[in-house]
C-alpha cells in the first residue's frame, strides 16, 4: 500500500512540475532604439555598433541603432546638422504609435538632452546614455546609467601625463575636431586644468584636408611670430585621417609631441615612434554591448537595475600594441589565431537522430522531477 501511495505522489509531482514548467513563457522580443553622434566615416564607432548588434542577438532584442550617413558634407561630429538629425531620430523612436521599449544615446549637445527628456523619459521609456554627456545625464537625475569614460578626467589625466612626459614642452594645445561637441569641450577643459599656465588654447581644427588641418594648427601655434618656436605638446583625436594629418604636421614641425585620445588601427601603426606618446582606450565594445543587455534585463525584470549610475569603461593609456591588437582592432570579437591552429571537429547528427524541442523539454522536466521524487520518497 505504501508503494502505491508513493507512486501516486510521484505522478502528482510530475504533473504539477510539468504544468509549472510549461507556464513559464520565453521572453518576448523587445524593441530597443539607439542613436549616436558618430558618423559612418568614423571607425571608432564600428565596434560600438557591432557590439550592440551582438547584444541584441544574445538578448532576443529587435534593435534599431541609427548611424549618421557619411555622405553628408559635415566633417565634424558635433555640428548642428548631426544634432538636428539626432533630435529628429529620438523623437521618431520615442513618440507615436510604434515606440521603442528602451532607448540609449550619446549626448553631444544640450538639444539632444532636451529631446531625450521630452520624447523618451516623459513617456516612461527607460534610457541609458553612452560615450558622451555623462555629467549632463547625471545632473538631470532621470537616466538609468552612463556607460563610458569621463571626458573631463580623460583630458585631465592626459594633461598630467603629458607634463611629465615632455618636460621641455613650453606650450600645450588641445585640438578639437568635433566642432565643440560636449566630449571634446570636457576633454580640453580637463587638459587645461592639468597643464595650468602652460596651456595655449583649444584649437578648432579643420579636418577637411591635410593642408587645412596643418593650417588650423599653425595659425594658432605660430601666431604672429612666424616660427614654431619651442617644443609643443598636442592632445588630439586618433581617427585614421587624424593620424595621417598629425604625422604630416610632425614632418613639418619636428618639435611636437603627440598624445592621442582613443585608439585606431592607424595609431597602433605609429605607437613607438618618438613623436607619439600614447593613445587612450575607453573600450568602445562595452559601450555598445552593455546598454542593449542592461535595458533588456531592466525591462523584463520589472525595473530592476544596477544602482551605480557611472559605469566607467576607461580611460586607460595605451603606449604599445601587440601584433594581435593591431590586427584585430577593427573587429574586436574576431579571435586572432595561428594559421595552423586546428578547429574543433564537429559531427552532424544523422537524420532523425536529433530530438525535437518539445521532446528535449519533456525529457528535461521528467528527469528533474523524477530525481526529486526519488530523493523524497526513497523509491
């Protein structure tokens, strides 16, 4: 009789367990939107967008991460044209009948901050800020997180390091290629605070061509003296074109020391040359991956999120790069392996041998609950 009761109890457990298992649905697909001030010509943003797409795959997210078309005549990243485009994109994603469930964005202008608050936050859409605008976002008090490197600290740390690395430098300049966007405004402000009285000024450079770039720097550094004069330290961006322009500047004016913000394949090629001191890394891959994953988790878990606002991804100083780093910089999740590395052998199942998803699920449920029952009832 006891054996009969035990078998009945076991059947009851299996039925209840299977019902509970079947009642837990797979997560519904979410629509998450994103926008940045990085145009298609700027390869810094390639790993950001690639990582966001990867996170969308991992998190079952329908992602719309908009990127500015490089066919525009705009050369900088902070000009009014991109600001207007970002504001318009944010409004389309966060208002109307087909809004996103979550949003992430850079803040390169106050107008972008205003659009995010009015169009996204006001409609209850959780929003994360990446890369630029962390201070503005934190002051507003309504965004979930800032994921990136503090731009002021990046500039300040670079200034302190450049002072120590170039004791013969008499003047220091910050080269802003971004047209006054918040990132470079903050970096140059931190750089100025670090070098103090030795700061020359922030130079708004023209990066439309090599000659224009050199002329914008010379017009300030040479000034009315007609000569380059003393050793000069420059803080500048490291986009591929910027590396070429800065190299041309150095070839013309040997008394210049170059310190970069961010990294690029071009920077890895010149690190180690006497004129190049370092670049900085803010780990752009993480700035693309984390916002998608964190928004998906927050929305699906009823608003649960980390309590830390600033999730710092940098900066760290990069003074040299291994061959592997230089090779794989443009594709951060492509593993660099030796040519003779053996790939693991894979065996395809024979037709009919692969169980169906339903069969696999039933087998999993049965195994777990039978094991539990056997332990409980000693069967």
